[in-house]
């Protein structure tokens, strides 16, 4: 049996008629950039996130960069974030000339540990950039309390948590803005790149709307800022609007698959994902910890079960960021996680038989693989 990490072909088959219809209608309509479908999707996403503004952009990476630009992050500024995340999080900080300052993770949730934030704040700190890893929102309520007390802005990297809840509130509720990614493998994925910023702040929204179109203000060919070309195109917006109608169902399916894994692996001794009681986890990934992660990964591959490591090398020890001056051993929780985490297939198109088969292969490799 094959158990794929992602199956976008099967996902497309489920919506093929509707998706192909809206793409053809968009092509025939002749309006391909920031048209009616783009506006419709922005409105739908604002409703989902209970936010005043939803601004479509070219990618999740651009969403972070534009959100940081909108709060005037630049050279000399420090932005506190996590070393255990996808590179785009700190790439955006560095591209603006600012410095990422790392805070280690909570070893259970893999998200930035707010209890370690205070020690990292300096007079140069201007913002906090927490990441909702694997589909579980970071402890945003606590992060907001700390940041408010210190007069800091909060930009939430919610690329992996579209549809998740924190204290019954959606992404962005405890931040000045939240950034989203519609990369094809996300819970809500485009047929290419796409991203978004959601915010209740009018000034942030207006700045991003300008920056995404070259810094335009007051009409075409008038510029108040040095901006970018970063627009969500009409075809991607049309596709995403169709898929958005399925997001709740797909997220619930992921949660059901997670419950199956928990039942099947309950007595394995393997460390299963921890969910904070105040969070609604949407399982972008179902990530376990195992002391022989690489051996288990190879074992599963031989038996037709995909798996993936997110992420094998923390950012503070990546070659591209050596100039930041961090050393191995500075963020031990992140480094330990990088050696042990393994994400299992969890997407909505899987069957119960596939989940059961994957779990059985894990049990055969580690019937008592307790994490020590």
C-alpha cells in the first residue's frame, strides 16, 4: 500500500469540474490581476479570520515581508522569532536589513516559548514574529500580553494554521497582523504561489495595499513608497475561493486522522503531538518524536509510507545565517527537535485504511519506542 505525504491529484479530482470551470471562466473574462474574484476571495478570507482587512499577495514569504515593512521594520531593528521554522520567517526579516533574534521553542508544541521572550528583548527590539508550527497557533494571548507591556508589534506567521483557533479566536486575533501562505501543500493551497495578510489595523492594511503594487497611492503612476510587485492573481483567487468552501471539512478530516493515529499509537511510547487545551489544532502536519527518527523514516519508505522532516536544521546554524553569530548548542530544544521530529501523512484525501497501515508500520519498527 502507498501512503503519500501529499496527494494533490486526488484533491483536484474531488473538485475537478468546479475548479476547471472557474479557471476557464476567468480566462474567458479577460481580467487576470486584482479583479472581481480576487476581491471576492479577500472578502471571504476576512470573514473566516474575523478581520477587517484581508490583502492578497504573491506568496507567504511576501506576506511576512510586507507586514514587516508596514510596521516600519528596517536596518538596526531586531525582531524576536523562533529558530525552528521554515526559512521564510527570518528571510523576510533579513531582507529588510533587520536582525532576527531567536528565542527557543516550547518542547511540547514546538512553538516559540513566551516564557523566554523577556530575556531577549533589548532597546532595539521592535516586533515579535511567532510561528504557528504544524497547524497549532502559538501562545499568542501570552505573547500579546508581553508585547503590549513593552510596546512591541506582533506579526503572526500563520502560514500553517489557516482555520485554527486560539482561545476560540482565529489567526490574527492576538496580533497586529497575521501572514498566510497558499502554497499548494497547505491546508488551503493554490495551484501555484499565493499569500495574504489579515489585519484589523487600517494603517497596516493601507500600507500593504500600496506596497504590493509598487508603492502606488491615489492612482496609477503615483508613488509614495518604494514597493514591490506582489499581487495574488485572479486565477489563483478563483481556485482558492472554491477550495475555501471545503476548508472546514478538510480540516475536520485531518483532525479525524489525527485521532486515529492517537488511538493506534496510544501504547507505542512514541511522543505524539501535544495540543494546548485552549487551541483548536488543524494538523497541517501530524508530527511525532522518535529517538531513531532517520531509521524509522527509512523503514516507512521501504514499506510505501511517506514521511517528512520539518525541519532538519534549525535556522541559527544554517550556513546562510552564520553572520548572525549564533553557535550550535544555544537553542537546545530546537536542536533536539530537529533530530527527532517526523511528520506523518495526515491530509484530507487519505483513507482510514491508509492511516491504519501507516500506524502498523510504525508499531512494527518501534513496538515500545519510548522517547528518552
